[in-house]
């Protein structure tokens, strides 16, 4: 590890990261072995090496660095540790009072062979050690062979007798935003002032300082293309739209253009470019939703009717998700004889927006298109724009989500929205934080989306929004909110996980500073994430015990720095709960029973703890969670 389907696909990493490497390594007999990882960037000729250490049951572990973006290669190498085998044996015989003279001399012969590999100071050091070992008494030999400096000097010159290598595996190192970022999703048309005209790109620009203040670094725009009028859906998805209804942004295409065009009410291409630049000046990026589907008014319907599915009567088939039919959307036909032209046109959509400054694409429902298409398209886009990031919005079966991840998507939506109880959260996040999934799957956590308003947010009020925000922001390096979350918007259609007065079908004007908002709380979470490396890494999540299922407790230990945070969350937004949490003392660097201080990064409060079992009391809304760092 990390390997994906035994090397069929590259594992994932990020520039500037340290990647855990592990392997089962063993041999027959009782001789010792040594092992290392050999790795290099694809642009380099020289291999680098990192030692592997045996943990238990023949599992060896080490690290490799992915300092820049691009593809890395690595392989595991192991060899007979002749010196270690000899050293272990002779020390045991000496302790048992055996005559060790002949074994002593055989060791000297072995070390003389090592001299052939030695140069400079290493050669001088080894030569001196050989003389000392050759003439040493049993008691002094023990001192020589247990001195760590002597052992290190010998290993620097050791020949790698019997060296074997694994196959070569690959790792794709992407830029940091692919694995650590905080997203803010918005509908551009809803960013206007209350009571004013619909929002434009200029209005989105005016919101940049506000979004930046909350600590987000990606502004994710829902589709910005012209919206079809045929079968346009009205309020809350009604099949009957009024003349004033703006329609769903995902019903893409009209006489004003298609996927490469902009809804004129939002602005021009130059306005969009200006928005991208303004975001960049403020340290933010623009992410764009790409939904590969067409309204009946899309130019493709007229220009390329062969790209659509036909019904027996010759009409074009609407998008379907039985028992629902979406009469404002046509799906594209990826399995027909005109596939090549369709593939190339889809590539041109992504390249058009990349040329306009977009490098982050949120892809709508990628699981409904062929795997082969996405594998090809992502590689094609990255040929011209290697810093491109792709987020898969694929709420589907795990194996399908994982396959999309393997073939190139940088990250993916998850089942987080539907994981509420302690056992559900532990089971799911342990799976996606462990091998083999963690080698390729980066989870993006949204507490809600324009499509999904989960029951806990409908009924739990501000406390639920805070609780789910803490979980999303600390269980994964990738998280985001849909605008209105900071206002705790939770009015739902009765009996459904859907917003009442859904923004998908109407323009909303909000007071972003309305009473009851949790903006400051979200800002604090994002600040903590940026200040603590452990929250920026994947694969370092571990759950620990509590004596109350309403309180979940976990750690995030940085692979790179060793820093550890301890997080306790009350997952019941309706009641105050208390529990004893089980602190993994060795993991967090406490190796005795002395008292130690912990600081809650959410509030700045400090507590004195002692030993493994410690008490927490968490109050919904007021103190829904602790994010502890050891020390003041």
C-alpha cells in the first residue's frame, strides 16, 4: 500500500505531503531482513529511498514524500540482513556463555566485504570497527554491537545481498486544493440584494469578502448556462411553471446557447473572467458545476439529434429516475455509433471553461455516464490543464463511487448526510479512512445540498447545524456548505428530505447577517482547519471509546508532523450529554499518569486531564463539541 487494484490505477497524494507506505514482507527461515521504499517523480531519473520498519506480523511501514504535482513511481525492496542476523546470534551466544571466537571471525569477514561499498568517512569508521570487533573480548563485543552509532555506520555500508523488488506502482500527486479545501456553494442568481433584481456575477463579487471572512477558499457556482423554457419546472419542481419562474439551472440550454455559454441575466464572459480574477486576488477559487444533460431547447437537440435516445414514436426520451420523469431534461446517448464526436464535444466544454480560468469542476451525476468516458476525458483535460480538479457528485453504490475515484476523480460526495448515529459514523468513516479505500478515495462532506435537507437539520435547529458542521469539518479535509446553511435554513416539504421553496426553482434573496446565524462558528471551524495540519490530511482518523453513544470521540494525528487533535461531539442536538472518553495516551504523546492540559480550540477554554479516562459534558448549541489540543 498504497496501491489501487494492485497497481491498475494510481493511488492519490498531494504536493508537499508525506505518504504512508506499507507491505507484508517475509522470507523462509529465521534470518533477518531489511526493507525500503524506492520512489521518484516521473520527470526525474534518480530514485530516492526511505527505510521501512517492521511493525508486527510481517507488516513493514515507512514513508515517501510527494513534494510536487504529477506522477510518482514507487517499489518496495527487501534484502537479507546478514549483519543483523549475525549480530543477534552472537549476542545471544555470548549471553549464554558460548565460545563465540569463530563466529566473531566470520563476522569480521562479512564486514570486510562491506568495505567494498564504503567511501570517505564511512570507510574509515567501518575499518576501525572491524579492527575493534576482531580483537574484542566477549564483554567488549557486546558494547560495540549495542552502540547505535556503530550499528548505523555498519548499515550505511551493508551490501544488499539477495535484494528483491516488488512491481512498480504509481501515485498521482495533485495540488493541495484537491485534498484540502472548504467550499461554499451558491446560486449566482440569488446573490442580489433583498427586494432587488436577480443576482449577477457582480453580486457574487460583492460577496467575496463575506465568504472569505467565513474562512472558505472555494466558491462553487451552480450551473450558469442559459436555462430552457420547454417544460420548465415551477415552484418546488411543479410541472407547471409561471412566466416569472426562472427554471432549474440544471435544465441547460436555450436559444441563447448551451454548455459553453452564460445566461445573459448573470453577465458576460468578460464578467465571468473578472469574477475568477477577483476571487483569485482574495485567495479563493471558483468551482463550476458541469451537468452533462440538455433541456429540450439546447442547440445540441437541433444540431445533433443523433446524440439522444429515441422512443418508439421517434420522440426524444426524457431523463428518468423511476417513478420520476424529468420533462425539462434530455440525457445524452454515450453508447451510440456517434460516441467519438460526442466525447470530443464534451471535452471541448471542459476545455472552454478551463481556458476561462476554471480549474475545479463539480460534475453532476457522473455515475450515469460510462466509466470509460470519464477516464478518457479527465486525462484529456489534464493534458492541457494538469492542475484541474474533479469532484464527483455521485450518490450511488459504493463500488461505483470507488470506481469513479480510481479512474481519475479527485474527490467524491459521500453518505455523510445519512450517517447520524455513533455506530453508523464509526463504521462508515473507518471504511473510507482505511486501506484499500483511502489509497484513492477523498471524501467531500456537505451537511446539506440544494437537493437534500436531512431530517436532523429539519428538527434539530441551530444545535444540529453546529453539530453537523463540526463533524463535516473535522472528519475529512474536504468539506463545504450550501449557502443558507449559515442561516440555519431548515424549512422542509413535509415527509421529504427536500427544502420547501427550493432554490433550485426560484430566486432567493437573503439577509446574510440575520439573527441566529452561525457565521462566527463556521469561521472558527475553518480557522482551526487551516492552523492544524492533522485536519488537512487523509487516512489519519481513528475512533476511540466513550461510555455514552450520544458522544462520539476521535483523533486526527498528522502523518507529517505528529501533531494530534482530539475531537468530542454530542451527536444528539436535543439534549445535553456527558461521557467519559478514552484517550489513547501513547498516540497523543502522554506516556505516564501525570496530569496534562488540554485546550479547546473552539472556545479557548483549558482543562486538566489525567490518565486514559476523562470527562466531557456537551451542551447543544452552547457547547456542541470540543476540539482539543494538548497543552495551552
